[in-house]
């Protein structure tokens, strides 16, 4: 999920130059902003967090809090993946 500050077309073009097979593994979606009518229906004004984007941002914040993930000292990808899984637990 991407915020509207990102441009998926530019990201896809850059990724295809660096690593063409990556596009079979990931996809990008622009997360829709709530309209003024949707905000009014919720009784809110101004900034309203979008639930799906909040999950992604919260996950990134959890990863940043794990001090052992600051530098990757692991020798294998399996060990790095295990540390990442432990972080989320």
C-alpha cells in the first residue's frame, strides 16, 4: 500500500531496470484517501488515518524498534528471517 506521495509507475520502472523478476513477487496499490463525505459520516475533519495504510506503517515502526535489526550481522537469510519473525512476536 502506497501513500499518494509515491508514484507507482516510477517505482515499477526503476525496479524493472534493477531486478526485473521482482514484479512477479510484489505489487503496488495506491491507498484511497477518504473523501470529505466519508470524513463527515465518521464525524471527523482534517487528517483521518486510513486503516490499511496504518497497518503497514505500524509494522514498519515495530521493525524499527527492534535493536537487533539495526545492523544485519546474520550470515544466512534464514537467520535474518527468524530475527524478523521474533521482532513481530
